[in-house]
C-alpha cells in the first residue's frame, strides 16, 4: 500500500513534468495583400495647392536685354555675370528626368536635352565655353528655394512663368510655349481632363500642372510626386490613371512607353521662362540678350529639331516672340 | 503493516495516520517515504534544470547564435545590393559585369539567409502581422523586380530606368532595411535571453540538494537515537551520493556561468558593436552613392552620411575598448585607419562634386582608384567582416566550453538520485524489519 502511494507520487511528479512539453496548435495561413511599391514622396493631394492667382499685369513681359551685350569673358565690373565668370562655372538648376528636355542620357550618364542646350548657350555667352557649366538636378519644389538661397545662378527646368512665382524670382523672356495636356494609356477610353472625374491624375509637387489638376472642373484626384518620370512609373504600375502636364514633358513620356498617348485639348498655356534670383536684375537682362542671339542665330531651331521635333506633332514652331517692359 | 490493520477497521484514515506517527516504525516508514519522494523529486528537478541549461546552450550554438548572424547577413547583403544597384546608375552605359555580379551575389546571400531565418521560426511567428520576416519575404521579390525593370529601361536608353531604380531604393530604405534591422535586434535579444537562461544562478539545484541532505541528516539522527547505532550503511551511502550530486551540479553550473560570461565579454558584446559598425558603414556607403545619384540635390543623404559616419567612428572606438583578442584588435585598428581614409576620400569626392566635377566625383566613388572611396569602403568592410568572424568564433568556443562543462551531468544526477532513494529505503527498511 505504501509502495503504491510512493509510486503514485512519483508518477504524478513525472507526468507533471512531462506535461511541460508544449501543446500543438494549428497555424492558419493568412491571406496577405500585395503591397504596391511607390516612388519616394508620392502622395495623394488632400487639399488643392494654394491657388495664388495674383494679378501682376503682363507676367510674360521681362526686362529689356543688355545692349550692347558684353563679350564672353569680359563682363561689366561688379555685375552678377562677372561674379559667375570669376567662379569659373555657371551653376544651373535643371531636370534629369524629362526625356529630351532635361534628362540623364543612360548611355553616357550626361544630362542633355532642349533645356540643357539653352543653359549651355548662356554659359557660352559668359565664358565662351558651353561646358563651363555645373548642372544640378532639382525637383520642381526645390527650384525657388535653391534660387533664393543662391545655390544656383539660374533654373532652366520647364518652369512656367506665373504671378506668384514672380513674387520670389525673376523670369527671362519666354523661351518655350507649352500647353498642359493629358497622358493616358492607349485604349483606356479617357479623352482628356474632362473624362477624368474622380480618377487619379499625377503631377510633380509644386508644379502649375498639379494646381490645374486640382482645380479642373471634372474634379480628378491629384497625386503628387518628386520627379516627372515618377508619374510614368505610377502610370505603368496602374497606380494613377493619367499624367497631366505640359505637352513637351508628356511627349517625352509617350516616347518611352508606346502604350501611352497624349489626348485632349490644352488644359492651360504654360509659357516657360528661365528663373533667376530676384535681385540679379542685370543677369535677367543678360540672359534675355542671350535668348535674342539664340533665336536669331538658329540655335533655338536646331535644338528644337534635335530634341523635340519627332516627339511633338506638327511642324516645328517659330521661337516665341519676347515681350519686354523697360 | 499488519499491526495497523485491526485499528484501521475501527478508526478513520486521519486518526490512523496520526496514530502511526507516534510509533517508531511509523516514523521510520514516513522517513523512508519522505526520503524517496524528496530524493527522486530533487533528482528529477535537478536533471530538468540542468537539461534546461543544456538546452539554452544548444540554442545558443545552433539557433539564436547562428540566427543573429543570419539576420546581420540579411541586413548587410540587402544594404550592399541597394548601394550596388544604385551605384550602377552613376556611370553611363551598362553596368560593369563585376558590379552586376556583386548585386546578384548580394541578393542570393540575402535570400538564403532569409530562408534560414524563416525556417528557424514557428509559422505563427512568421505570419504575425508586422513580423519583419513577412515584410522581408514579401518585399524582396518586389524589390528585385523593380531593379530588373530599371535595368531593362536603362538598356533601352530610357531615363525611366533611373526612376524605377529610385522606387526600388525607396522600398529598400523604407521597408526592407528597417525590417532587417528589427529582425537583427530581435535575434540579438534572443541571444541575450538564451545567455541569461544558460547562465542562471543554480538556485533550484542548490536548494534541492541541500533539502535532500537535510532530510538525510534528520533521518540519521533519528535512527541513531532510536537504535543506538552510529552508522546506517544505506543512509550513509545515500548521503554520499547526495553530496557528490550537489558538488557535481554546482561545479558544472558555475563553470557554465563563467563560460557564458566569457561568451558575452569575448563574443556577443563585441560582435554586436562590430555588427552595428558594419551596418553604419553600409548606410554611409548608400548615402554617398545616393548623394551622387541625386546629382546636386542630395543634401538629405549627405547630412545622413555625416551623422552615420560620426556614429561609425564612435562605434569603432567603443569596439576598441571592448576588444579582448590581439587579432581582433589589429583588425579594429585597421578598420579605424580605413574609416579615416574613407572620410578623407569622401571629403575630396564632395569637393569635386560641389565644384562641378561630377565625373571626377563618380570616378572616386565607383572605380578602384587608390584614393577612391570605394577602395577604402571595401577595405573597411573586409576589416569588419573579419573582426566579426573572429569574435563569433570566440563566442562559439565559449559556448562549447559551457556545453562541455555540462556533459554527462544529467545522467550522473539521475543515477545519484536513484542511489539516494535506494540507499535510504534499504537503510531504513533494515531497521523497520526489526519491528516485525
């Protein structure tokens, strides 16, 4: 009897210990949803960007060019141009993402395009050397801050002249006249901004295009990104239904993706100017002088022919006619 | 037993037990029972406790230890893959075959280490929401898909390629690397937990051993008073076995504790500092590359580089203070020298880039020129890899020492517990027989 008690006690202790080995459970395999990758800083527009459509008279009228223009390397003493020449390089804010306007050529790694040709003519006028130039890739929303801080001398980056930007910076005379349009996938059925009500439409942050999307009567949903090519990535990945910006930028996207097309009539006119820090009035006049030369000596026409002619339908346009106030 | 039978018929069981304890045979019987129960229980619990310690050491050697290495390898190879893939876009044209090979090697290494990390966990751990393993295994294929899309577009001369590469890099920096970091932190936590388990003070073992001895002493004192015999062979044998068991377990436990302490000092603490230094190195390298890719507007990356490189210097100094081995010390000293060389090269690179000599800056960053950043970075990475390898080896050796110290303890403790039970029962049974 006692032996039975003892063995019972031992058995109890042992089984208690054995009980420590874990109980088995069943694992259900949860269904996961694929997380779609997004470009950096891609965001849906919650509120339309401040529509600061101020009245500022003729915004396209720039300052009259220097006459006579100084010879390369012989800039007037104390001028902005002289400072740049002494530094040895013209620092230009450009795009490296807009095909055939300002883009990084994958074969060479160099930044090229229509905007870059324009910037190089300014370097040529300053130094006599179009390569005396430092190209800094800026995003749309970095353009004005970098001009204000003096990190760049000039921005040549598909920049539309607007009244609210004129508060912060000066613009050269118009050097290209773009029209905002819409890029969609072929056979998507979209015919223009009017048919994109409630659809997601991409543009870069702080661009006039984004504001125009937000203010379109059809009420599309604006999606903002850092660089224009990010919009094409999102269109290809099905994260947006359309891209809306200037025809010249859209033409570059359509050239990279044969399954897309530019549709609809112009949403808004987008006259491009080169932006220059507010205080450098002499440089604005100098640049306008360079643009006069560029238009007159065929550089503009050649550059258009090289980069844009095949992309944009219709015969090559004449260079824009400048307007000046004093 | 027969003497209690007629009483048991009249009285209740409680009464029966009380009556029993008043008689000498009753007490002897109770003592025998107590000794068997205490002896066996102590043996079982001590064996279990030793076994738990051994299990913790086995985990350190085969699970948490290797897994922390796997987690670090995942971070390293992912980070290096991204720096390499982004760097391929710095120079024009197709990436050199060596760059592509390095990227492919990194991805292969990351997938393999990830498979090991996943296999070691319970399915429920892997499927838990927010588990770093879910993020890593779900997003790594997406990342490689984006990189290939980037390459295809680049091959066709389209600037779209670099946009895909940027998206891939964003995915890496915002999802994959934080998950890899979390996984690494988790695994390092596990190593520490296992070390605590293995190096626990042997309270249970000591208390149980002393309890057995206590009961044996009481039994012997009682037997001596009642029987006037100084020694009871069975009880003496049981006491001897209990003493041996206690000493054996204590010696084993304390040498394990000492070895586990060494495994921290010579191993895991140093490995952790060095691993964090390596992660900082990789971050700084990615920052350097992305600053150049951003082409003039990479201030956010450059600021991060400054911050990360500062913490890298701090970590290397910390590592130097903790080094316990000559070979590792040489490696860490070399790592410090190479960090300085890198920072000097980086300064020159920034000067070139900020001065508008982008091509010269790129050459410093990607080509294996003597004063280039990639040369210094690769040397630094090698130093850290070697130093980590050597401290890992020290960690493994200490854990092996600890395991060796426990070798055979479970068997010995179980046998000795049996000796205690049998000896005590036999010794008391001898006396009990005199009352029949």
